C-alpha cells in the first residue's frame, strides 16, 4: 500500500508541468482565465481523484475487517484528506522545478519514497523489542 501511495502521489505534479509544457496556461490566460482559477480547478480535480483511493482504502478495511481501521475510520479518512489538502499544493510548488513531464515524474518519485520510508526506518531502530 505504501508503494502505491508513493507512486500515485507523484502523479499530481504531472498536470501543471504538462500544461506549462504544452502552453495551455498561456492559452487560458489569453482567453481571460486567471491563474487562480486554473490552480483552483486542477486542485479540486486532484482532490476528487485523491479521495477515491482514500475511500477505497477505508472500504477495503471494512471488507477485510481490519479493526485498527474500522474502529477509527472517520479519523483515518479525515487524516488522509487533510494530508491531501497540504500535499497536493506542495507538489504544485515542486512542479516549477521541472520543464518536462518525464523528469518531473522521475525525480519526484524517489524523494517521495525516501520521505514516506523514513518513519518506518525510525520505527525499526527505535523499537524496544
């Protein structure tokens, strides 16, 4: 599950880079659509796409009767949604570092893997057993 989250998280950096690469934002600005409306629109779309796997994770936890998830389903889903609210804009900021989609996806995935993996490494070393 962790690898799926790592890989899918880097997908949110692709849209702004691709739109900038294809000059779509220039076309939207020329048509009179502001940058704020553009980013708000892709943020809403990305949040909808982000809530689908979050809801699927909670649903599967109920299907497999995992007590750690089912006892706290609302707080876990809320935590996932809050994570998305903060993480997707962070990836939009990271998208300004890249000029093409391939390098954005390639170079964002590895740091995200390290970022997601660090808590597990600390838990292994700090475990008292």
